[in-house]
C-alpha cells in the first residue's frame, strides 16, 4: 500500500499555511493539494488575525494542522497568547513551526511553552511532510472527529 493510499482520509480536510514567502507557500501548498487537502492561505498578519478572531469562541476544530512560519508566529505572539488563554480548545489543532534555525530561536519562548507540536527541518523535505501526515492520522484517532459535519463551515 502506497503513502497516497494510506492517506486517503485526508481528502477534503482543511490545512492552513501561514507563510509570507510566496515561493515557499506555493511549494508546500502544491504538495499538500496532491494528497487531496484543502489548503487555506493565511499569508499575512492581517489574515491570521481575522482567522483567529473568527475562532475566538469556537469549540470546533476547522484545520487538521496549521503550518506557521517563525516570523509570523513571533508577530502574532501577544494575540495568540490572549486568545488561547480565553479559548484553550484552539490548542487542540497541531501547529508545525517552519523556518531557519535562527528564526526558530527567535520564538524559543513559544516553543518552550509547548505551542508547537512539530518543528520542520529547513529546507522542508517531502519525507518530513509525509511522515507528519501519517502522524496526523494517528493523532486524529486520539483527538476525535474532524469531519465536515463536526466542524464549523466558513
């Protein structure tokens, strides 16, 4: 059985990518779309803010995971801490930190607080993303249903 066959459950699920660099966003987005994921672009502080504000009081998960660049994570840190303090359910969605080692060091306080479930290597490899998708499959079974009927439609 191929990876693609094992990952069929991903068809139609939503995943967010918070990356300001359009080239890196396009590469990751195309790779994830190949496996049937619906990719949501949150490529600036403003779009991330609007998305977080729309989920401030939500009790349902919308994304199976969120890829976030270190620079946007650092910019959103105060608001992220405020919203997750008000609604800890948001923390159920796994966050994957992207960026160079120096960028990752700049958000060490968030890493130490345990906000990121995974940290990607730089440059991000196909092997890493495929392994991550398989882990999310196991994670899904532990955390509950994220079918479209169980999530809020935007």
